[in-house]
C-alpha cells in the first residue's frame, strides 16, 4: 500500500519538477520517484564502497604501500587517510 508524502519545495525545485517531465515525456510522479530511487541507489553504493575501504585498507596497508606506484599513495596510507 502506497503512502502519501507532502514535500515543500523552493520555487526553483518546483519549476524543475514540472519542467523535467515535459522533457522526459513522463509524469511528475514518475520523475520524482525515479529521482528518489536514483539518490538512494547512488548513496547506498558510495556508503558500501566506503565501508569496504575502511576495512580493507588497514588490513592490506603494507601490501598496498609496497605496490604503490607513486609516493602520494604511500604517504596517504602512512598518514592514515585514503588516497
């Protein structure tokens, strides 16, 4: 069962919500739903990559340092930050 959501938009956001469907030949509802799905899909992938890197970099830091082609990668790892 679908639930309703009330959302306050700025004038520019509201304009974009009404212009985009004309460009894509889609309904406002379809465009907004697609934008929400795309946002969460992209956010989920980025967070997953961050979590994997947070676990993998410390575990493989020595091997990565040895394989580093540039000193920037090695320096970043030594300072505890991601390259």
